[in-house]
C-alpha cells in the first residue's frame, strides 16, 4: 500500500543540474529516513544521500559538494538537487524510505520504481 513515486530524471549535459523528487504515500505512521540510491548495470545499488526526520544528512564521498538532499516532512517528500553532474553520475536513481506503517511495529525499507539519469560528456 505504501508507494514512492519519483520524478525529475532525464538527460543532461556534463556540468548541468537536475532535481529529483520522491513522494511517499499510503498508510504511513512515521518515516525515519528517506534517501536516494543509484545502481549501474551489473552492480549493486549504492548510497547517494540520506536524510533523517530531524534533518541530519549524509552523502557518498563521490557526490559531496555537488548534491544536496532535503525533505518536506509534512509532504513525506524528499528531494535531491544534483549540480555539476558528471558522466559517472549516469545511473538509475531509486528513492528509499525507512518507515513504519503502524506503531508499535518494525521499520521497513520501501523503494521507488527508479528514474533514469543520463549525463552526456
């Protein structure tokens, strides 16, 4: 019933910018973490950035200084502003949320469908 819907991917030239958005909807009691991962063909998904409900952030070393993650808790939405994009940033980007549907209850990982980001040289 929980659904994460991503938008904002596309094709951009090196040095350009994109902003990804992800909105969580459905039966949600609380969201602990929201974040973005990316996955290249034949590789495991890797962390790009995460943000807690309190606003604490962390980033992969490869994107520090270029990407900024933010969230709107009232809208259960997370954003990823990507600047100074490089061809190495080309990947499918997946939204992630760690959340509870009920309390008490466990936290579960939910994933969006993925959005393609392609950076041309």
